[in-house]
């Protein structure tokens, strides 16, 4: 399976360093046309032409229990609201903001002994990698999970600057 990673160079290097993608027998490609694209830690919206180039689609990571907590500051909003949990969610990109079908999701208990950035690094990033591994294993085995988000439960939070 040919995988394209979208995001910054540090993200791609981190994924490669963990050996996650390559250990599953996948090939990381620079070509826009690929079997599946993954976008961990994406900070910009992909255009429609980019979304169409991956045969199976583009998987985007979001640190909330989508459809709840859409938007760029999900962890900071969870801290502000003193929520007990958040999630590591991989979803299939669409033209909507954080609105595509869910591929994989794992609930994560928020550790208020840590600052949001520390919590993200110590708890969310490992959950992101675990859920990505499940996504890629399933795709390798021909299982393509697409669980529609229930719109009536969706929320969107503005970016905290």
C-alpha cells in the first residue's frame, strides 16, 4: 500500500522514526496519487483536488471525540470546560471542517496534572499512533471503516489564540 503523509516535515519524520508505517509493509510516497493519505497534526485545510488523489481517501487526525469538539483548539477547550475525557480520532477528509466519517477513535482521560501541551505530547500523541496503526492494519486487510458522524451531536469551537 502506498501512503502519502501530509503535514509538516517534523510530523513525517516522527511517523517514519516510530517505524509505524514502514513496519506494516507500506511504502511512503511523495506522489500525490497514492492508495491512502494520512494527515496527522494537519494545520491547514486540504483542497478538493488533493482529497481526490488518494484512491481510498485521506485520513485526518483530530484530538476530540468527533463530532463533538470540531475546530483547531480542541484540547484547550476541553481543559477550559474541565471535561473528563477527550479522544484520538482518525476520520476521512471531506470538504467539511472535521466532518468526515470516522475510521478509528480512542477515548483518552484528561490528566489535569499536566498542562495542555504536556498532555497532548504524553497522552494524545501515543493514542494517535495506536489508532493510526489500527487504521492501517484494517486497510491492509481490506477493512475500510466509515462510521458517519451524527450531526446533531456536533459542536464547533473557535480557535483560541
